[in-house]
């Protein structure tokens, strides 16, 4: 994590581009005075007029950055401001993380359940019409970029139900639990993220089960009269869980990165929209926060994956 923060801080600080000029956009000025006034006005709005970012040595700024991280202080956003003051990034995360968490948790659970069912059906009915159809469908789904899949679902929904799924403020009137519009606008983003995640896991489960079903102990279990259901779920499936758990654990942070595109397409007010804006508008504090949170989640997922191995296979010791 120390290496990640060091590389993250260094790359962002040496990256080209002026966030003030990016925020100014296509401003029309006939002379340098107009341009300088506009530049100073935007710099004040972003809180950068008296910023000493380029005067303090980088190693001191890095130490300050790490000490702020230890206090869960990500600084203030340069792009998202209010009354001339940048909104604290921790506040943005606290307000919009629930939307991203809800979307990702539901999509992950659905992806896991559906991919398990599809993988088991394909493996136990190898070369059948079900297996061939599901294999073709998974190949098509795996080949589609996630944003294109979201646009395709949006188009199909509009043609069938005259509903694009692009959210509006009526969907987020609190309390969300009793707001039917929230669930209505949750359907298409969840469906897109679920379809994007299940195809790879389904192919993995199928390949693992096909390999295990050819093992000697599975053939012996069948010869002893164990039912097909018992062979699959008691013997084969559990022994094939280790690589599946590895992929699932490593894909959890990937779901968040995938939700960036989904949230942008459907206007979902989660963290993905703000993370994308931070990259597009050179919001360096937001970029630092983004590039710290995602690797941290990946490391946590790897740790949980290693711990889960012990529960799946008692032979594994640390």
C-alpha cells in the first residue's frame, strides 16, 4: 500500500495539464487582461489562488498526503465547489457511496447465483443444446464492452417500454426504501452490471466442473451409487471452489470500476460519476482519492480471499 501511494502521488504530480484551464473551458477573451482575470476567478473558485503545490518539496507534500490518508482525510475537491470552497472528498464519498454499494452488492449477488447455475447446467449437460446455447450467449456477452451493453439495454427498454432508465431527481427522494421510482431506475443499471459480471464467472465454473468431473474420485462416487446431485454439490463443486473464490475475490474491486461506466451511462449518482469527473477535469485530490481507494479495496479483497481458502480447504495452513 505504501508503494501504491508513492506511485500514485508521483504520477499525478508529474502529469501534464492545468486544472484551472480545464475548468475555464472554451472561454472567449480578446486580450491577456480578460484571460488573466478569468483564470484568477476560476483559481479562486477552486481554492488554488494561494496554493503552494509547486513550492513545497514533493517529499514533504507526500508525507502530508499519507498523514491525511491515515486520518481518512482526502482533502477538498477542486472541481466540485460550493460558495467558492471545495467540497470535502470524504463528504462526497459518504453521500454517494450508498448508491454505488447498493448497485454493486445486488449485481454481485445476482451474478454469482446466475453464473453458478449456468456453469453447473453447462458442465453437467456437456454438448447438449443447453450447453451450446449458453456457451454462445456467454461468448457474445464476454465480447461486449460494458458501456455498449448498457446502451443496448437502454435502447431495447426504450423500444419495448418507452423507458430509457436514465435517472432523474424523482428516483432519489428519501427515504429510498419507500420510493418506488428508486427501484424502477435501479433495474437497468443492475441488469447491465450483472450481465457484464456473470459471463466470465459462468465460463470459469463450467471449465472447473468439467475438469473435476473427470477425476477418479468422482467416478468412484458414481460407482458407489451416489446421486448426480450429491456428486456435483458434495464432491465436485466444493473441490472446484478455490480458483472460483480467487476470481470472485479479485473481481470485487473490478465491479466498482465497471460501475463507473454504468453509472455514467444511466446518470446514477454514485461514486463512479465523481471519479470519472475527477479524471476528466484534472481534479487531482479526487484522482488521488480514487487511485488510493481502488487499490486498497483490491488488497482487502485479496486478503479475504486468502482467509476464505482455509474454510474451503482445511489442508491449507498459514
